[in-house]
C-alpha cells in the first residue's frame, strides 16, 4: 500500500518535471490558488480582510488609471460638442442681431422721413421718448380700472399721455401730479378708443367692459358680417387722441342666441403689470430765416412740393396695394380652380362608389333569391298540381320566392 502511494507521488512529480506538462502545471496551480482564496474569503480572519481591502484598492486604482484615457477622450468630445453648439447659437444670435439692426435702421430712416415731411407741412417737429414708470397703486374694482405710476409733471407727463406695455397700448393719463399720475386703463368702463380692424380695414370704437376684455361698438351697418375671428385691432388715430398703428388686441366672437357679439382680447394682462412706458411727446419749432417775402414764397413752394410728394407716395402705396391684391386674387383663383378640380374628382369617386354599392346590393338580392328559390320554388312555380303559381322568371314568381312561398 505504501509502495503504491510512493509510486503515485513519483508519477506526479515526474509529470510536473516534464517540459511538455509545464503549461498544465501552471493551470492546475492557478486553479488550486483560486480554490484556496475562495476558502480563505469565507473565513473571517483579520489578515484575510486586510488582503481583500488591499486587492480592492489595487483594482480601484488600476481601473482609475486605465479609465483616464477614456475619460479624457469623452470629456474632449463633450467639450467639442458644447463648443460647436455654442458656436451655432452664436451665429444664430449674430444673424438675428443683424436682422434687428437692419430693421432698426429702416425704422430710423422712416422716422427721419416723417420728420422731414412734418417740417415741410408744419412749422414744428414732434419727437417722442418712452419713459419707464413703475406702478405703485393698482385700483382694481368692478367700476374703476386705473393705475398710478411714479412719474408726474416733473417728468413731462401730461394729461393724455399714452401708456404702453412694451409696444402694446395700456391706457392714457387722466390726472397728473408732481411725482405721480393716474392712468385710465383700456378695460375701464369710461375708456373709448377709435380703432381699425385688420385685414378688413373696418373702423370702430373699443369700449371698456370693466373686465379683462373690450367691446366693439359703433360699427357701420352691414360691416359686421365681414368680421372674422383673430383679426388684429389697433388704433386708427381718429380724433388725435391716440397715435395710429398701436396694437391693442385680437378680435373674438361670442354667440349670444341668434346674434353675434364681438369683443377684443387685449395683448397685455393688466392685472400682471409692474412697469409701463409713458410716451413723452415734445415739439420743436422750426427756425425760419430770410425775409418775409422769401419765406412766404418758400413756404408756398414747400407746401406744394410736400403735397405733391404726399400724393405721389399715396399713389405709389395704392399701386403697390393693387399689385398685392392682384397677386392674392390670382393665388385665390388658382386655389379655387384646384378645389373645383378636387371636388369633381371627389364627385367621380362618390359616383363610382355608389355604383359599386348598388351593384353589391343587386348581387346580394340575387343571392338571397337563389337561396330562397331552393326552399320555396316549388310553392311558387306554376304546375299541374299548383294552378295558383307563377311562371318561372316572372316578377310575381320572384316576389313569391322572396316572400318565402306566400302567394299574393
């Protein structure tokens, strides 16, 4: 027994010492070491805990070092992506700034032209500046819709000064003190604003309703039918109370029984106002030089030239408007033609479908007749024993079969 055990040990030793079995030996060694480590991990020894902590630290440090290139590449990619996005936003903002600058330049040119025309027609030039004002008191009641701002006569605020929320009209000043002013809102019952409703170009008056909307009043008879929802309402300038072209709100229609009422949904929410702009208008007299005769002649010539220029401008505007109307009419005509062709095609499809449906009904009735004929044909067929029957193929025979053999 001992000799056999010695022979087994000698055989294993010789196998390990063979060069061809070195790879197998190393694999077996790793397997034994793994089993040994698993067994040790199940035992709660201090050295085992320290060993596990040391191995975890080595693995963590190694993974951190290995992940440095990956994190560097990832962060670099994110930085490049963020820079690209930032650059695209910058280009977009730059383009918008250029557009705004061009619009601002065009607006300035229009203002300068208006000043020149006013200089030719009148003996003064008016200019307006918007002063920022803060709302310090808000009177909100069913009968009174007004606010008090912290600007008064010391800031050149006068009775009738227009008050804005950005570019939208809010109301007008009705009372001025040295440091404060009272503003009557458009929603007040005493507010009346001459307006134009576009694109119908209908003149009307918006009155306050004591709520967050206005009412359309005093429309010429026969024009209410032309009003449509979402039309734009802006000041017409009639009466020289408000400047023309100031946006107020959008038109809304309300069904009240058999009639339709029209209201105005204001662009601004008067209950949420904190700051407003007061438009301060100043007039500058034009200094005239030369003797009276030359002044009169020059004034006459300038007035005639100004009138001619205004007429030319009006004629140009009318021609441009007519051209736009012609283009719109042409587009509408083409659209009408397309819709007519589509209606014809739809009618053809409907006719085809009706024919198909009628044919289906005929086939269905014929199939029902054939099915009933098998069961009730002998009752309806005229024969030697059935004198009350009908000839096969006649309408009476068919009706009898469909009535399941009941003779008329």
